[in-house]
């Protein structure tokens, strides 16, 4: 055997670090499939009104275009770990990609809201299998020396796809029609499915795992996560538990959660192995991923809301404005990849959290006059901060786990990020509604005949409208509209301040992480 200093030693190291071309091609195809699955969460968000008109849907029905996808996806993501071990990566990913493609076609061909909701649920459930499988593959197939290249790629896709979703959706709807939001998946989906079947050979299926499949645990997990997602999605819209459906599903969520957690710790082969949370870095990393999810999905909601409600932008204009964050992410990812092997990941997470917080702090002084120029730097800070935070969190949480636990852990990690996003969206919607009511109440208290600034503003509006016969009445209505808009803008400012506090807290939680040992590879992670 060659000594460490002999010529054979560098050759052996080079062989260990070598990436098989077939594995690299398979991984690229898988990443593209994951990109489609994550993109489709948000791609419809800017075009819901067009879909509503096209399918003659009611205002209560149209949110289900997103809710059906999210509820189904959140059930599949943790289940994918067991399915990947039982079926093997090749079969699971090919079925996921192929099923996602066919359900995308069915969504595009839908002629009623009922059909759309059904196929969006199928699309979300099947597509959800691709996301954690890509994360697990990155840590199972590639040597640790290549993590600086591989992990920024999946981190970029996981954060960039939902960020540019409204942009892509706005362009497709404006140039073609809303049906192309789904047809756009067909050709890439077929290519990904073919590549998965031809190239993936990372592992072998273990069909015997289905012999002890916990069907009751699966039903309980579906009831728990599905109901939780519904309550978080529709709770703010219908006054939370004042609504009978939300209350009923809240009870389903609680009872299903009890059964799910009991099964998870008592059956021989649980649907999801929650013991992975016994690993300190994974547990804290998953919590940090949930907080990142609040910022990732929350900002994807509130920027379009502000630009649509306050600035009057259409879907295309909104997409063009928020695209800045996507560009910042794209440019930041390779830099973070190079820094990962040189800088303590905890410092990177802390720095990224504070960069994001700076952007939201700037936006906490937002007014109704803010436009692209004022939002430019906050959006750049958003993109840079998310990438600087997410990639190291992903590496700290998954990078040093034993290989036999990576598939299960990847599902839990992605679940936590999505649940964080769902909780964040529900919280943001609730805060927006409550703070808008509060600010409007306070503004209306001051909007009286005894308040000189109000009278002065009313006089200015009346003079501007003096050519109209009912100028005084029109001026009063206009002043009321301006007051309402101001209340909404103040509520947006409160949300940005809340996000600032969340990301400052995220920076603080980073101190609880243990720094991964230098050179530690998957399989070396302890508890």
C-alpha cells in the first residue's frame, strides 16, 4: 500500500473527489425537476384573477389553486424519505417527475374549478417527492470536497424559485395565457423523467420496507399536516376559529397529531423518523430553516401585495420589480459556495440574517410613494441575506448526518422550511389585517372637523376638484380613500418591522449551533 507521501496518494484522493459524469448529469436533471416543483408554488400567485375569470370561479374558490397544491405537497415531503429508501431514488424521482408533468397538463386543460383543484392537489403531492430527494442526493452522492459547488446550487434553487415565481407567472400570463403556467412544465418534465430513468443509479430499492408500512401513521400524518396547512392558509381569511370549517379542521389537526406522534415513537418502522431531531445541529438547523421560510415566503407575499394594492401595478410590473432579489440571489450563490470551506458557517448564518434584517428595517419606514428606486436596496439585501443564510443552514443541518439518515432528514428539513413559510404567511396576513384595523381606527379618530391638518387637506382636495359640481363630496370621499391607504401602508411597515425582529432572533439562535468538525463528511455526524 502506498504511503501518504507517495505518488499514489494524491491519485487516490483525486479518485475519491472525482464526480462521475453520469451522476452529475443525473443531479442536474433532478435539480431542474425540483426547480419546477418549487416554482409552481408561487407561479400562479400573480395570475389568480386571470385563472378565476377563465374558470368562472368565485372569490372563495380561487385561493384553493394555491392551497390545494400546498396541502398535498406538505404531506408528501416528509413521506418521501421512506419512499426513497423503499423504491430507490431512480423509481421515486421518475414517478414524481412523470406524474408532475401529466398533472401539469391536466391543470392546463381544466375547464372547471373542481378539476383545477383536484389536479393541483395531485401536482403538489407528486411533485413534493422531488424536493427532498434532491437534497438527500447532494449529500449522499458527492464527496464533501465538492459541497462548495453542489450545495449552493440546491440552496439557490430552493430560494430563487419561489422568489421569481410571480415574475415568471406574470410574463407567461401577459404574453400567452394563464394555461401556459402549467403547459410550460410539459417538455422539461418529460426530459427530466427520461433523464431520471436513464441516469440515476445511486442506490437500490428495498421493497421489503413496504411489508411494515404504517398506514395508520400515514393517515394521521396526512390529517395533521394537511389540516395544519389549511388552518394556516384560510385561518386569516375567515377569522380563524370563528369559521366552522377552520374550527373543525383544527380539531382534526390536534387529534391526528396525537396519533401521528404516538405512532412515530412506538411502531417498528414509522412513516417519519423523528429521532433525527436528537441531533443538535439538525434540530436547530431545521428551526432556523423554518424562520428563513418565514422571510422567504413572507416577502414573496408582501412585496406583490404592496405593489398591487398601493402602487396599482399589474402582474407583469410586479414581476419586473421583485426580480431584483432573484438577481441578487443568483450572483451571491457562487460567492457563498467559495466561502463555505473558509468561514465558520455560524458566522455566515448570522451575517446573512442581519443583512436580511437591514433590508426589512429600511422598509419599515415605507410610504405610499415608494417605487422601484426606494425598494432596490431592500430587495438586494433580501436576496443576499437569504442566500448567505440558507446555504450554510442546509450544510450544518444535513452535511454531517450519517448516510442512512440523510433521506429522512432531507424530508424533515424541507418540511420545516415549508411549515415556517406557511406559519409566516398566516401570521403576516393576520398582522396586516389587525394592524390595518388599528391604524384606521386611530386615523379616523383624528379625521374630524376639529383637526386642522385634516381640514387643510380637505380644502386642498376641494380646490383641486372645483370644476366638478359636487366637489366637496368628492373631496371627502377622496380623503377617506387616502386615509384608508395610509392605514394599509402603516400596517405594511409593521410587518417589515416584525420580520426585522424575527431575523435578528435568527442571528441570535445561531449561537446554539455546534461548528461542524473540519473535514467531517456525511456519516461522521454525532448527536
